[in-house]
C-alpha cells in the first residue's frame, strides 16, 4: 500500500510539476467533499428528528380509522359503504415543489387536506350511519399525516444515497488517490536527484581525464 | 406542480381512503394484480402512491428500484386493517444504519 503509485509515469520535471498540480487539486477536492459530507449528515440528523414517531402517529390514526370503517361496514353493509365512498368529493390538494440541500433535490410538499363537515363530503344521509362520518373524518386526518411522512421518508432516502456516494468519494480520495500521487511525486524527486548526482560524477570524471591528458 | 394521490391495496383499505377523499383508488386482490397496477400507475402523472405494507413487502425489490431511479412518484407504505406487520427491521431503519453506522430511531 505504502509503495503504491501511478503506473507509467516518466520521471521528468514536466511530470513532477503536473503531479504537484494534481495533488493540490485532489487535496482541495477532498476538503470540499468532506465539508459537503458533514453538512449532509447534519441535515440528515435534522430530518431524523422529524421522522421520529411520525410513523407511529400514522399507525395509531389508521388503527382508529379502520375500526370506524369496519363498524360502518357492519352497520351499513359492505356495498353501501363502497357506494358512499365513491361519491365522496376530492379533498386533498398537494403541491410538490423541490428544495435543494447541498445539491440534492428533495421534495417539499405543500398540502391542504380539507377537514370537511358531513354536508360537504358528498354522500347522502338517508342510508349512511354516523360511524361512516367518523371513519371519513379519521381518514381525512390520517391523510395529512401520511403525506407528511411520505415527504420525510423520501427526503431521507435521497439524502442517504447522496451521503453514501459522497462518503465513498471522500474515502477514495483520502486513502487511495492522494497517497498514490504523493508516492509518485516522491519517486520522481528521488529519480531526479539520483540523475543529478550521476551527472555530477560524470562531469568530475571527464574533468579528471581531461586534466590527465593535458 | 399539481399532483394526484392514488391508493392501492386490499378493497377495504381503498374504500377507506376513498372515504377520506382520494379519487384514485385501485383495489387489488393478489400480488400479480398489484404488480401490474403499480407498473401502470408509475407511468401516469400520479405523484404519491399509497400502498399497504403487505404489498410493499412482496414487491420490495421492484419498489426499491423505482424509488431509487426517480423522485416521483413517491411510494409510501401504510399498515392495513390488520395492523402493521412485525418486521425484523424497517427498511428505513436499515438504510439509516447503513449510512450513519449506528441505529438512530427505534
């Protein structure tokens, strides 16, 4: 590992300069990516605070809703409930916009679930039971929670995959690319020094033979 | 952007959510039907798809692929009328553990 370096590099001054440039760039990129990773993780923790418990809330709410739904099915019959459900007017209104967290585009939902009273829902009163009203109300309430949960979960998934890839890049730079460049720079410097010394000795020798001949 | 919500699941769940005011309800009876309906829904401009956890578990690989590929539609899993199923680990918790390295939410 310690000796690993870039293959096929000529030990010349040109290459040395180029490599030093690359090293500088790699180090700069590494520190930038590290900052990005830290910012993403901080953002991730903030979101985690929001998701805590919101799944439980949804489950709780839905449990009540299903109970009322089953009750109304018992009272009115399965078909009648279905019929009533068909005639309910649309109540949710969701606008999805996006926000960018460190380059990750996450959805932001602007939703509006109407809490309606029984007259506005759209089914008749003749053959419906009060349990149906309650069930409809419970479902309306749980819809708002579900939409919020959907937003948060999607954000978490998107952020998580971005964090993963940033992490991988940071590690690749830190543990492979930068050490490799450093080793290569060292190798070229050593070769150049060696060539210098060789040259020096050669000159000395030539000088000596010239003096002998003279 | 204006968007639609659809719900797909067993007939009772769908009825419930239609009562709550969602117009797009797709009752499915078995997993093949669910798979086909999901494929179809993805192609439309529906942006939130509510499915039951049971379906989510069965079609896990498919859903993971879809959610990774694009932002919309969002697929969200909810418990059905039998309550939420006991899972060894929530898919979300698993993801968080992989990213942070420790378990964050219990």
